[in-house]
C-alpha cells in the first residue's frame, strides 16, 4: 500500500508538471510583462494563482531570484519580495515533504553517510544554520530541500530559517524588478544598497567555521 501511494504521488506530480509545461504556464510565468498584465486583469484571484505557480516553479528547482524580480516588476519592491518569499517557502515545503514521505528511504539508501553528516550538523541551531545556507547560498535550494526532507531535523525550524534566509536576496531582486517595471531610480538604488548589505552579511558568514563545516558536507562526494 505504501509503495502504491509513492508511485501514485510521483505520477501525479509528473503529470501536473508535464501539463504545466505543455500549457506554457512556466514560460508565461517568467515573462514579466505578461505577469503584470495578468495581475492587472485578474486581480486577487490571479495573485493566488501566480503564488501557487511560483511555489510549483521553485519546488522543481526554478530560480527564486528570477521569481522575485518578476513579482517586484508587477507588484513593487516590498510586496513583490514578500509574496515571492512566501511562494518560494511554499515550494520549499512541498519539496521537503515530498522527500520525507516519498523518497526518504531511497535517498537514505544511496546517500546514508552524507545525509547523516548533514543531519548531525544542522540538528542543533537549525534556524541559524539554514539562514546561513540560504543567504550564501552553499548549495542548490532544490537539493538542500530534498536532503533535509530525508533527515529527522525539525521541519518548522528548517522552514523558519529558510524563510528568513530567502528574504535578503528576494528583496534585492524584487526592488531591481520594481525599478525596471516602474522606471524608478529609487527602487534601483534601494536594490543596490540591499545587495551591498546582503554581500556584507554573506562575507561575514563565509568567514566562519560553520561555512567550512557545511561546505564539507555539501561538497563531499
């Protein structure tokens, strides 16, 4: 029964992904002008649809930075960053639980040593360490979500740290998108200022021993 449930979940996700690709949903989603026009026409209903599409987009490895730029272009810097971050976080949650309930056993069989080391590293101070991983970033968000979902780490701490860690980059790209969409030099200047601040934070984190420990786990073959 459990094997049947896993197969059904995989087929469902693959079917939805193929349908979305066939309908051109992801292609339209990455078109900033289309996105702005769609929101203008559909209002709040369209906002909900794009929020869910963004979650699906990032759950399969779509770059959240581009999504932040697109939302910023359509909604403005702050609103775009907040919506983009929440959408990316939902994508993170989807991948995390998909790994935990569907792929966990197969991933552990193949990557047992690496997953154990990752779990031992981030099981303590999970929120702080996830903030660091997301800000730098030290690995693919998609692979990080899959790996974390295959361990026993606290889900809510993982999501909290991820959401906070997503925000700096999302603000940078969202304000950049707002500056382009609104021809607003102030938004572009804010984006540059945020980028400098995020770079300083990332540099500080990069110099810590924690960065070396995480890199050893992620880069170890």
